[in-house]
C-alpha cells in the first residue's frame, strides 16, 4: 500500500512539472534558452509531454515502469549536467542550481527504488 502511495506521489510530481511547463511555455522556453539548450522550442514541449506520460506510467506501475525509468533517469542526468550546473554559477544562482541538482539526484534515487 505504501509503495502505491509513493508511486502516486512520484508520478503526480512528474505530471505536475510537465503540465506546469506546458501551461507557461514562455517561462520554460526562456529558462531553457538561458541555459543554451539545443532547439528549446522543440525540446521543452517534447520533454514536457514525456514527463506527463512518464508520471502516468509510474502511477500505473508494472509493466509500464520501464518506460518511466528509461526516459526519466537519463533525462534527469542530462538536465543536471546542462541546466543545473551549479559549479558554473556564483552567489544566489549557485545555491539555487545546487538545490535543483540535489532535487534531481533524489528523484533519480526514487526512480531506482521502483
């Protein structure tokens, strides 16, 4: 039962992030552009939809978990390296990016436990 509740919470998180990016595309695109993301006008919506789909697959559980893990773990690693590179920042930006970096590390850990 706790495992199911955990999957609902984790899946809802990814659905919420993807939905949030789609609901305010200008903000998501501006942030991606500021981090020099390749083709952000394509990558951001694509990633947003895959976050939503992955969130639903986590909630549904087996046999769909492989999809969420196959997409989300590499995605979070890439996002950490490209967008949350705290080692390149200074001041408040460094603290913020470190927080997001660690946040994504925790999400990777949660995905690995599924």
